[in-house]
């Protein structure tokens, strides 16, 4: 009569210890808070400087609260004749949008082919694509620049769009996701219904890849928007991306820090908008991939 309650107590104690194992300790919260402060403070300080004047920024101790000069600084930013900031924003929007759409489209097509289609040399070709991820981008700048010169694309936006229309990372990511998210039975059922290969991709595979496509799209947009080295090599200062516009401000004879930080503040706004609009789908895609794993 006494063994059953004892067993229940033992089981309850084991469950309690298991819950205690997964419960967050105060040290965990402190670590998370410290990481949050270290991550957010540089952005906050950037906004503070962007809302102040150069005389106040040089004060000791420096100001820690935002001022009221953000509108004036942004106005000076767009009126600066050496920065071409409005043109840089437009060019970055065009480049990042084209590269993002192209990368998602071609990477999902290739990922579907590598995951679900059977053709000769599939594994060797996939290994070749993965091997391209091991080559640093800096090693390809000189030969890529020579190609742009031969094509006459210097100081044209296609020079910063065409070389990055698809990436090995995107193909590998979509291949791994398609292999898990799309059952072979679903593809066979679509073939029985008379669907072509492209029709299967468009009507069956692409909707299933939407979470992974959202993650890849956000990562690609952020990377392309923040790209600096290659646009610096192939574009002129009068036809810049937004990062080159900020660099033009930094290279001025007089360092106007409020102007530089105002430009940086404006430059990150599109990234925040993209993350806010697509954040729920992106986080859902990450969680769905974690559950499937």
C-alpha cells in the first residue's frame, strides 16, 4: 500500500528536478541583460550623436540623452553635395532588392533540383558549389574587377548586381530545407496529376520553402545593403551605394561626426523596416527548422 505513493513521489521528484534543470537561473537573466546592453548601446549612442551638435559631442563627459538636432542634421545630410546620399539610398535599394529576389529564386530552384531531382553528377556539382563557400570574397576581387572592365560595367549598378545573383550558401541552405520540408510522395502525386517540373516547383515546392526563403531573403538583403568593399572597388564616388556615401562623409577634410552618425542612422532604417515586416515569418521559419531538426 505504501509503494505506490512512494513511486509517485519519486516520479514527481524526477519531474521537478527536470523542470529545475530547464528553468532559467538569475545568472542567465543577468547574462542575457548584459548581452542586450552591449548589443543595443552602440546603436543608441549612434542615435544620440545624430541628434546633437559637434560641440556637444566633444564634451566631457559626453551626453547620454538624445538632443533635438536630428531633423537639422538629416537636412544637412541630404544637402551635402559630396555625399550623394539620396542617390546612394536609391542605388542600395535597387541593388539589394535585385540581389535578394534573384538569390531567393535561383537558390530555391537549385535547392529543389539538388534535393528532389535525380541526375548524373548531382553530388559532384553540389560539392563544387559548397567548395565556393570556402574561398574568401577578397581573393576574387581582382579577377572580378578585370571582368567588369572587359565588359565596360565600371560605375554601373550591374557591376554590383550580376556577380551576386546567387550564392553557394543560399543553394546549400535551400537544398537542406527542401530535403526535409517537401515529401517525395507530394512530388509524385503532382507528377501523377500531370504537373511539369517547373509547375511542381512553383505550386508545390516554393510554398513549402517560404519560411526558409524569408530567412535567406533577410540575410541576403542585409549583407548586400551593408556591402562596402566591392562597391568601393567598382563604383565611383558620384554613383555610390549608401555605404560609400557614408564613406564620402568620413573622408571629408573636417570630420562632422553628427553628419556621419545621422547618415548611419538613416541607413539602418530600411533594415529595421524589412525585419519588422518579415520578422514574424522569419522567426517562424527558424523555429520550424529547429523543430524538424
